[in-house]
């Protein structure tokens, strides 16, 4: 395709040529010819379609388009063509617009073709492997990389990023995969080779088809996860309808090979096949190989979707033909562990299973009987013989199962009915006490339940059952009612016992023993033949209800006591003062005095809550022992339990408060302030670090001594112990302090707080070391230093240098930070800065006096010299 060039001479300038009418007219004619030629080429290229069904044909199409459009585009870039366009444009020809539109279309389609060739070329290697790669492994390994490449094309291409372009390409790929699987499976030769090789080829084909679909959906997810706004939402039917159909056909073929292989392994040499189609019975009874003769003689392509109904007919016929042998195989393989229908018991279920198999093969034989002479033929007799053998084995199996069940039922049922209602677990029956581990269970044997169900199903099967079994089965509702009530009653008992702790179990020992005494007849005397089962359940239920009521009352009181202990444990023994005037922090003594004062206020409500506990325990005493003394022997262990709880709560109270104080000490929030002062010759704190350590230790000790307000109870009671006179005028109160103060947890936490406060002070002390650079101001003897300086008869410049030095020090000190916050302590540096500044000013004043005296002496000397002269 070539653009025809004009015959006129175009050597002159564009502007001059554009004014010559004959030239313009000739060029317009040429432009119209070009327009028609290019338009025709574009229409022809747009009509082109791939020559073939595979994806490689699409790449060839775009290469062909690109070659044609590239050649034409290059011609439009020639100097002669470009000059014609400029002349027509300069002449404002009415034809230049139409030509420019066509040239724009040419450029657009050329760019598209070039872009598509570039991106589709990245797929070519994968598509070549898909179409011509050796063996199934080549196809299998190509699919993931091909789809990954397609994903990249979708993301990066400007044209293959739309459904209308990508779906047709995908359909071609699906067609190519189907074609390769068709070649691998090769139905023409599949049933003419050995089963292992054929099965391998079908498996490979099915694996490829499934892998194609799996990899597609994996790539869909990757496209979505990549953040692209364009997802793969292609029409799945158009992509996978054929491959899914072929997958199903491959599975059918595998089923055929599996069935025939099993029949060979299990039934040779007595394998016989029966079919409901009398016209083909002779061929099929030749052996297992004849089962697949319909597949060898297929006159249609099973992989074709339009022949789906024909293939289903072949498969249905195949399955019918192997039904008798399948039944025999199922029966033989499952004799020991037959599959049971839902809710069927083992024996009756096994008999029902055997009978259902028998009815299946009997149905087949009855159908054959309808065909005259079919069962009287030689092959028919063989089929009938197999049927009779299997039916005989099934009848023997049923009789044996029934006989064993009847004998076992007649022997075991009377013994099971003599079982006691309850069993005791976790402890021996002889040692049933109030231990929490004592548990009971309903002793209704699963074997007894099974025998009842077996009896009902045996009667449904028309088999005679023993009289005792029929009688027990008729009582099933009664047994279910009893076992349900017993189970509910025991659940209630166990739930109640689980709510009791060890102290409560000891407290209620007498009540629990009374309940166990009532239970005893259930696991010692009453059996499933007894008449008093209902009355026993009522007695147990009433006794459990009585104990439940008492436990509920005790638990309510326990909750009241626990709430009071929680109040004590949650107390804040370190309440800190707020800054004065909103910002001024207290000094250490005021800080710790405030903490101590607030702590003293909070002790009274804690003690009131503690004192309210004994009356509550006396209330428990009234419920359990019908007394109100606070010293009932029956509650001795219960008193001890709560006293131990109180001790633990006080430990927690002190530990938690010390932990809280420690956390505050380490937090970067200042709560108190100290001063840095000059105490010649040292810089120190006011108050000193040792004084602050003592205040901290005293506050910690005062916190622990809060427990002195909690008076211990007398042994075996909940009555507070009165003060004991150890000496004439000295009374000693027995409280929790002596025990709490020795707790390792408290000792450790108190040491930690003290250590951390000391570290804060040490850090501040280290910070003050930088002020020691001014120590010459106060550590030097000013008089001696200045006398030595004066003796040197310094010039005014020397005086000026010294004065400037001390003035600089005074000014430098004023620019230093006035405070230093270190965790919970604020160090006030202003007093120290003022002292240093005053020392510097003192040196300045002394130097000034010395300078004044020196100047006066010099002035007197000068006057004397003038007078002499």
C-alpha cells in the first residue's frame, strides 16, 4: 500500500505554492486520494479477526495490523507528504480537515496496535508452551505463569484492560487448554490400553482443568488485593463452561476405571455383570472388560457439551450393569462394621442394612424375570446362582446377629435391672464424706438403653423378642422420666456443691452429711426394679432445696463481708496536698504532715467496716447453729477463714499503697519542693537529703502502722481480743501489725520506695555539682587574695579585667534555670543563685575599694611631684 505523490513541482516555498491555484487544486485531488486509501485500509484492518481458535492467532492478528499500519504511518511522515499537508493548510483548503481526521485515526489505531503487540508478546512464550509444550506437566506448569502475565497486561496495558478485550483472549486460552486435555486423554485410544496408563492420562487431564480454574480465581484475588480499581469480574460461564464439563467427564471416566478395577480385584474369577437391557446381555456377561464396551463404541464426543444427555445415558447404563456386584462388594466389605441408619441400634441396624441390600439385588432379579427366557439361559443361570449365594449369606448373617442378640439380652437384662440408681465417683463408696470430690451419676446402663431400642426395632423387623425385653421396652417412658429427673436432681446438687469453698463446706458439714444420707439409699438399696424411685427423687429434691436456701443466705452475707473488705483494700493511704495558690508546691515537712493527717482521717471508716464483720458472722451463726454468740464451735473454722482473708486484705492494702507511692515517686510530676542553698563551704539541700529520707521512712512506717487499728479476734471466735495487761500499767492490744509488718512483700516494697526516693535525691545532688565551678567565690580568702593583687601594683586594665570577670559571674548566675524537676521533687535554685550572685558582688565591691585606694595614692604622689617641680 503506497501513497501516490503529486506530479506538480513542489521545490518552491510553501507560502508561494499556496497562492498558486493550479498547485492547490492538484494537491487537493491528491489529498482526497490519500483519504480514501487510508480510510479503506483502516476499515479493512478493523474488520480483521484472528485466523484460528487459539490465543496465538490473536497475537498474529495484531502483528499483522501493526505491520500494515506502521508502513502506512511511516509514509505519512515522508517530507513530501508533510509539505503537501503544510501547503493545503496554508491555502486553507476545505479538504485538509477531512484528511487530518483520517490521519488522526490512523495514528490512534497504529498506537493501539503497537501497544497490543508489545504487551501480547510477553504472553507468547507461555502460549507456545500451552499449545505445543511436551506432556501434561508443561501445560500444568505454564498456567500459573501465564495468568500472572495476563494480570500484568491487565494492570499495565491501555487497551487490554477492559472486559471486551480480555474476555475473548481468556476464552481462546480456555479453548487451548480444552484442546490440550482432549489430546492428552484421547478418547479414541483410551479404552484400548491398560487401565493404569489410561487412568493416569485421565487424571492428568482432570488436574490440568482444575488447575486452570483454581489459578484463575487465585489471580482474581491478586488483582483485587493489588488495589486496582478494575477487578476481574468476567463471565465465568463463557470461560469455564467447556472446561467444567470436561472435568465432570474425566471424573466419570475415573469412576469407570475405579469400579472395573475393584471388580477385578474382588470378584475374579466369579465376576458376572447383569444389565437391564436384554439386547446387550450376551456381550456384557463376557467379563468386566465388557462393562466398558459402550465407551469403546461411542459414536459421539463426550467432551462436547451438546452431547451431555447421551453421555449421562451411557453412565446410567454402566452403573446399572454393575449394581448386583456392587451390592455383593458392599456386603462383604462391611460385614464387621455395617453402616447404620440414623438412630438405629447396632444389631437391628445391621439386620436392616443387610435386608436393604437384599431388596436391591432382589429388585434386579425380579426385573430379569419379566423377560422370558433371560434367567433360564446359561448366563442367566450364572446370575441367578450369584444372587442365591449372596441372599443365603445375607440370611445367615441376619440369623447369626439375631441369635447372639437374643441370648445376650436374656442373660444381661435381668442383671442390668438390678443395678442401683446411682453410682459414686471420685471417692470410694465406703468413705463418702463432705469432700467436694464426691460426685454422683445416674447408673442407667447404656447397654440397658440399647437393649430397649433394639427390642423396639426387632419387633418392627418382625422378629420375636423375649418377654422380659418386651416388658422393659414398654416401661421405656417411665425409665426415661426417672433418669431425666435423677439427672436434673444431680446436676442441681453438683452445681450447688461447686459454689461452696472449703470453708463453707466445713461450715455446712452437718447439712451435707444429712443430704448424703438421703442419697445413700440411691446407691446402696434402690434398683431399677424398685417401687420407691419416685419417692426417693422427691426426698432428694426437697433436701437439695433446703440446702440451696441456706447456701444462698450464707452467700449473701459473704458478699456483704467481701464488699467491706474491698472497701478496706481499696483505701488510699497516700493523699497528697494540692499546690498552694495553684502553683507553689509544699516543702517536705508540710507534704508528709498532710499525708499523715489525711491518713488519720481515713482510718476511722476502715475500722468501722472491719468492726461490722463480726455481727455478719453472728448472723451466719444464727442460720447454721441457731445461736448468736460469736464463738460457736461449729463456726470455728469459718471464723478462721475470714480472719485469714482479713490478713490478706491488709497485706494487699499496704502493698498496693506502697506501690502507688513508688509509682508517684518515679513519675515526672513534682509534688513537693526543696531548696538548694550555699552552706559554706558546700552546696546542699534544705532540708537535707538525710532529713527527707527520714521523713519518707517515717511516712512508710506510719502507713504500715495503720494495721494496728485492726484488733485480732480471740481464738475460735469472731470477738475482738481485749487489751492484755503484761505489766502493772501497760496494756498490749493484739492486732494485725506484728504479722503484717513482717510480710516479705511489704518489707521489699518499703525498701524499694526508700531506695527510689534516695536515687532522686542523689540525681539532684549530682545536678548541683555544676555549681561548684563558682566555689572560688566563697572558698578563697578574699582579703589575702586582694592584698596579693594590690602588692603587684596592677594597672587599671588589670582591675578592669577582674571587675568584668566577677560582673560576668553575677550576670551568668541570673541566667541559670531557677528550678530543676526530678520526678516527684522540685529543686528551687533561686536561693543558691542569689548566694552566688551576692558573693560575686562582694568581690566586685572589694575590688572597687582597692582600686579607689590605689587611685588616691597615685593622685597624692602626682601632687607631690608637681609641687616639687
